[in-house]
């Protein structure tokens, strides 16, 4: 080796370098993801310090490329030609690390086209462990479009037609010009050539698939690059019509029918996946779209773009969620638990494929417009439905097998893909399967073994909760007893109140307390019966309603006839006499021109008197009022005498003990004594200082007692709210004693039965 030539890195050195700088690049990528959500953009220099001095040049190139990619995203209109130039150099370095000789990781000088090392012609790269080296034409190659290629030749291959494409790559049916062999050529889309993650995934797929040699895994033939276009060729899996078809397309076309064919297909896939596992490779993206069917219907596993070596780090999204297809992704992979992603994660995906072959739908369905992160979170908590609940014809053993694969707990699944294949073979042979869904007790034991800290904390919390529950229950029972005691004392108090009112003669008042006691004891039949018996006894002792009469207006006065057979009621502009026994009226309404203020019977019950008053409003005249009283025959309801009139409302009237005279009291400040049958006044008006509201004869008929509530002047203005009661000679109309003064209005006055004493009521 010339003394001035730098030593070149070996494949082992390149792999070690990539293993050291990839985690830092992933952290830088995650920091940019946060920056897109409002955080500060990451600084390249701060991430360089995390790498050894010898790795920093390679790391800087990687970080600059990621930085340029995100800055284009946040500022798409910016002129980025200089950034693209820098990215091209970084991409060239990245390719050389994985696919062949190139500048050493610590080399600070990048070779131009004229300075390429002599041992590798321009446009040629070799990947350790691949079957052969692909040489490319050194002439310029036009860019390849995302779908139908704009060119027909790429290196040693003639592109015939596009047969498939995904989010990152395009697959063409191609012919190798030297051997005329038909192959499938997969190349990365141009827009991903500046993405180190995309390039890494593309290279990973080629490297991992190339290391596998199994009849049911699509083999890789060559890996190469032509003018910056990355590609690799693999076996072209085709059906009888010359075109390949994925398992997903076959399911859509209804070609996979019956549980036996579904079991046989997944059994074959499981053997192939187990082979990959035995070579230390996890697929991590098993789904119907990544399984191709050949002319005989045999499945071939393809697309190892997300595969990883067992024991290496797992690439996750910046938010901590696993990459892949969420409908077929294991929960631990969706959660970003790289410590739990293992062989059982691929077993879960195999179970998901079997589930869809049996039921026609995947076990977990992503919602329309649902974000990847949201779907990953929902996958971890959403229970998987039983296949037979969706399609009852699914055999019970296949349901058990699929659900065992789809356990949330990785330890509860088949430990190996080969175990799944063996159980499917047993089903197809009619033998008893070994797989059984674990019970809840063992499920709990396994979970506790995997999560001892969480299990211990949970147990402690449960113990505390149990102790708290016991304590709260004890307190609750104690409170219940206290409530019962209070309830019992309250019922006793209510009953005691009712008994006291009964003893005082207030039967209706006692009913209220007895009813409340019954309400408190509702729902306790033994106590309710006692309360109801007590209530019934008191109700039988209470006065009973005999008759109820309705009037069009409020009743002002009601009075029994002396013999108790009739009742006279005054209301509005009429009075009505009712028969107590039948409840029927015995006369027509006793009508007045004004409101009936009072009605009463004569002592012998043959006559009755009504008084009234009305206000007279004349147009452009004064407002006046008048009062009148009328004596009626009880038996006929006809008037006996002419109307007796006052200048104001007649408030009250009373018959003399012999029924021959009538005394009236009016707001015109007078009381008068009349002949009851003729209406002729028998004395001069009995004048007062205010309106007269009550009048009464003495028991012997010799005197008349009146009461006055207010004192008015000549203009009917109130000069004092002092009332009085006066006694008059019934034959002469003269006062017998001085006025009986009160400091307030006198509402009522009455004689004693012997006529020797007077009682007055005042406010």
C-alpha cells in the first residue's frame, strides 16, 4: 500500500461504525420530529459530542443530510441546491458503508468521479454476503419515474413493466441482458434518495433477504447502484398468466377459500419465517401484501425492509411507536417496546394473517383518517374478537390457534413460528392441537413475572384499597346503625306530637304528624300497618264533610237557620238558601243591584234579611254609593217589605228577638231601626262619628248595640283610627250610656245572654 494512501474500511469496520452512529442519528431525527411540533430545531454540534473523535466526520455527514431533509420540509421554497450537493456526498458515503468500498469513515476527503479507487470501477458496488456483484453501465442513466419508467434499461437490466409499488420503492419486471433471465427489480423512489432512513431500510431489505436461502422466501440475486439510483433484483414470482400476485390480492379475488387452505398457507409461511428466525432475522412487517403466490399457489415471503437482526436495536418512529402496518403489528411493537420485540412479534403477525384468511378481515381495523400513533395506542388496549363470532363456520381449533397467536402478552403466544406450523399441521392431519389459550390465573402469573415492580405496587395498592374498603364498610355500617337510631327516635317523636294534639282536641293537626310518621316507615310492612290503623281511627273521629256548595264568586257570609235545616250564603250580587239535608237550593237566588254583604235569618226562621251596597259612577258626575236591605220570606223566597235604603253600603242587619223589628248598620255613619214587615223607620237615625259595621239587639229587645271602626269628619276624612261601641234605646233611638271608646277600630260588639254585659273586639 502506498505510504500516502489512507487505509480503507473493511465491511466489519463499516458495520461497527454504522452501529455506533445510527442511534445518534435516530436521536437527531427524533429531535427534528419534535421541532416540527413547535420545539427548537436540534443543533448538529451538540449531537457530534456524543460520538468518538474518529466517528464525527461520518456522523456529521449523516446529520447534515437529515438536517437538510427537514429544513426542506419547513422551508420548501428555499434555494437548496447547495444542500442537495452536500446530500449527494453524504448519500455516496452511506452507500459505500453498506454496499462496497468507499471513503473510510474517518476520511475527510471525498473522491470525485475522476478520483474513484482503482479496485472498483465507476458505478459498481459489492455487498458482502451477496451472491454476486452487479456491474452497471458507465453511461449516464435518465431518472426513473415513480411508476412507469421513462427508460427501458438500467445497468445490465431491461425494464419490461411495473408490477408493483409501495410507499418507498417501485418493483419492475425486468430481464437480465446477459442471461435473459426474468427477475423482479426493486428500486428506491427518487424522492427518497436524500433520506438516510429510507436508504438504510432499502439496504437492510437487500442484505437480510440475501442472507436467506429458503424455497418460500423470495431470494435476492444482485444489489447495485447506477448514477445514484439504488436497486436490487430478486426472483420473479409469477402465476400461470405470467404475472405475480400477492396473498392480499388472492384473498380479494376469493382464491383462498376454506379453513384447510388457509391453515396450509399459513403453515408454509410459518416454516419460512421460522427459517429466517433461525438465521437471526425478524421480519417485523408480515402481512398478506408481503406474501407472493407462485403458479402452484405456494406462498413466498418478501419485503424484508423492516427486518432486523436479533439482538440489535429496533428502529422506532420519533414518537416512540413502532413502524410497520398496524393491522398486523404486535402490541409490543406498536408500543415501541424494543426490549419486547422478538420472535413472538412475528408470530402475532402470522396469527393476524390466519385470522384474516378465516374471517375476511384483519383482527384489528384502523379507523378512517386515524393517525398512525393513535392506531398504535388503540391496538394495545382493544380486545381481539373471536373468529367464530364473526364467522361461525370457522373450526374451533383454528380459532384457538389464531387467538393464541394474537395474545397481547408475548409470553402467552407460541414461542416459535415452528410451533405454530406444527399445530397447523396437526389440525390438517386431524390430530389434537397442543395450543390452548391460557387461563386468567396463568395470564396474571405471567404478567406478574414480567412486571415484578408493577405487580408489587399493584398488590400494595390492592391491599391498601381492601383495607380502605373494609374500613369504609365498617364506618358505613356504623353510620347506618346511627341513621336507624335517629330514624326510630324521629318516628317516636312524630307519634308523640300527634297524640298530644289529639289530647288537646286538634284531630286534624294530629293527622299531619301521624302521616309523617307513616311516611318515614314506608317500606317496613310491620310498622306501616300500625301507622295506618292509627290514622284510620283518628280520621273516623274527625268531623266529616256533609255538603259542599259552589258559588260563582267568593262567599262573604254564611249562616244556619234557627232549626238548622237551611243555610243562607251571600256571594257577589245575590244570596242563596240551601237545604242542608239534600244540598239543593230551596229558593231562587235572592238578587241585589250591588254586592250582598250580609244575610241572616229571623229568630223564628220564617224571615231572612240581606244587605248590599254599590258604587254609582256617573259620566262627568260625582262618584256616589248607596246601600239597601231586603226582608224575604224563607218559604217562598219573595220579598216581604219594600227595600230599605241607606246613603251608603249596608254592612249588617239584625232582627229583634220577636222578629218584628230590624236594625241596620251602614257606612253612612248611621244605624236605623225599621218595622220588619213594612219597612217604616221606627226611630230617628242613630248617628255615629264613623261608619257603622255591626248592630245587635239585646236579648230582651229593649236596646240596640252598635260598633264603629273609625272616626270621620264631615267630609268623610279619617281623623282618627279610634273606634267605639254605643248602646241605644230601641224605642226612642237615644243613647243609653256614653260611647265605649277604643284606641283602635272596633270590629264587633255583642250582649251577654242576660243583657247585662257587653263585649267588644278591637284591633
